C-alpha cells in the first residue's frame, strides 16, 4: 500500500482532529481517580468529542477483534497493554495505572494519541515505567523524525532507551501512518526491525505509540478478543502522538492549543 503525503488543507483538518484528541485526553486524565469506572470515562470522552464537532474514531471499529469495538476510548489497566474495553464494573483503584488510547475524526481526517495515567499514588516501578515510556516517545520524535531519516530510526531510538532502563518494547503492535484512514502505511515498529527503510518526507503524518512492559515484551489476547495482556501479567504503559514530518522538523499535532 502506498504512502501518501498530506496537503496543507488535510494537515489543517488533522490539527483540528488532534486538538480534539488532546482536549479529550486532558479531561479524561483530570477525571480518572479511584472509584471512577472506565465506562464513565468513555461516556465523558464521547460527549466531549461530539460537542467539539468531531466523531470518535474507535467506536464501531472492526480491526482484528471478534466484533466491532464498543467504546470511544481504549482503557487498559495495569497488565493490560492496549485495546481494553470500557465497562461499568471496571472501577479504578488507588495504585492502578490506566492507559487511554483515543482517536477523533474531523472532516474525514483522523487524529490519534494515547497517555498512561497514575491513579493516586503508584509504586516506584510504575512511576519509572510511565516516565521512561513517555521519554522514549519524546526522544524518538526529536531525534528520529526528520525529513530524510528512515522509519526504522524511530524504533532504534525507542528500543535503546527503553531497554537501557530495564524494560521491554512490545513487538506485536506498531505505530502507523494516519490521515484519511486511522491506520495507513507505513508501519512503524518501536524496536529495531529489518525492512523499514522508507525515507520520511514532508507531508507524512506518523502515529508513534510505544507500548512498554515492565517484564517480557510478549503479550496475549484476553477472552474478550480485544484486550491485550502482558504474558507475565506485569505492568504495561502506552504513550502516543500524531506527528507531522515537515521541512522544519517534527510537528506534534496531538497537543492542546493555547486555549486548551
């Protein structure tokens, strides 16, 4: 499948979509506390998204699951890596970490980002896992996302940083291009992988989303057919930004605007 470059008008629509994403994730983070259910957060996200003139990107998404994804958010707790389904019975507890992945659509263009939130006071290991995952994403954007660099450079930066801190990078899920569809080419491994030599060009938009595990990088699918779990049931964290490649370096689209 071909990689297509976004026009100025498409990039502007993507900025709007990603500002919605950033606004929703900011509000979800504010409301995520002990006793709140992931379904409550999901309803909050959907209502806010629609009030901002956007549509949730994940709700009804077929993907690889056995049925369309039922939520607007992916809410994954502790050992859940990604694709956790919001539910009334999933109430947050002190010491949990909650990974929240969210996408929005504006004028047919997609935005996508993710954060992991500490619920109350978490363990030192959880704190360090969140910090390293967030820093690995930031480091990869600043050091590897430049016109002329190769897609594979992103994963090399992330893997070296993560493993240097004693954690592991999930191999089963990768980042992706984004634009007219939620998932476009190119695929973006967050680890060193052969065959990802595509050069980055201005107009490409990349969703970079390292998922970092406390223990093994291996994952397995829960009985619901969507939720992915660490194989050793140790903690996992997930951060993501949608990033445009420009002649002046990377532009992170999924950030709050000045009024945010």
